[in-house]
């Protein structure tokens, strides 16, 4: 899509997305209409972060059969920077994130960073970032579904199926091999 000229075009683009994407960002239309644009951008990016963590968690549990409670605990304490997410994605799914998707995400994150860190940004940049994120979410769902059979920007109930999980002890070793440290492996700074 060309750069949207107003919030109505952003809303129209959002409404054209699949149901699971719209449901995932359910409060977005109201935020876009009733609050400053930076509020809508902040909300959307907080949901993107949730989806990134969920993707790693669900991928590990589903594809590597790890114990779900221990995996959740250790993925939650992992400091998942943007580069770390990209590395973990490749390790967990055995394939790097699609380059076009990564580029859309990076462009939108650039604008998000400006907003979050009090730098100069324009409404046109923010509108374009929102369009890019919704396109990313739709494409990412397709990409992850092809790799693992679930959609990160959607309802994740039943994503694992009925597979028997590994023991917690074995799960620790699997996660350690992926570079996800156990609590005792993590350094604590005071």
C-alpha cells in the first residue's frame, strides 16, 4: 500500500486483514480514533512483542516437545532483543525469518523507536509503521503456519496438540542447547 494519507486509510487497511489479526489487535480501531497516534503505535508494538515471545515459546514446545511450564518460565526471563529474536527464530524453526517480513518489521520498529524515545516523528511515519506492522502480522502468520502449524498473531489455544512432552530435566538441556539459560545460569546484577 502507498503511504496512507489519514487515519481512515489505516483503519481500512486494518479492517481488510484476516480475522485473527484483527482480533489480536482488537482495541486498535478505538485507540486510533480516540487517542493520539503514538498511543495506537505503542499498543500495537506491545502486542508485537507478545507475539514474538509467544512464537518462540510455542515453536519450542510444539516442535521440540519441551515441557510447557518450564519453557514458558525460561523464555519469559530471556532478554529477547530484536537480534536475539531473529537468532532464536532460526534456531527453533530451522529457517530464518523471511527477508521481506524482516524488512517490514525493521522499518516499523524504526518509527516505533522514535516515538518511544522521544525523538522527532511525523504522523505520516506513524501511519506507515502501522500499515507495515499489520502487513507483517499477516505475512508472519502465513510463514509460521507453514513451518509449525500455528499463527502467532491469533488464538493459540491447542497449538501443541496431544504430543507427550519431554521431562523437565531433558527440557532444561534442550533449552540450554538453544542458548536459553536456566534461572541459575542467568547472572544477576545489583
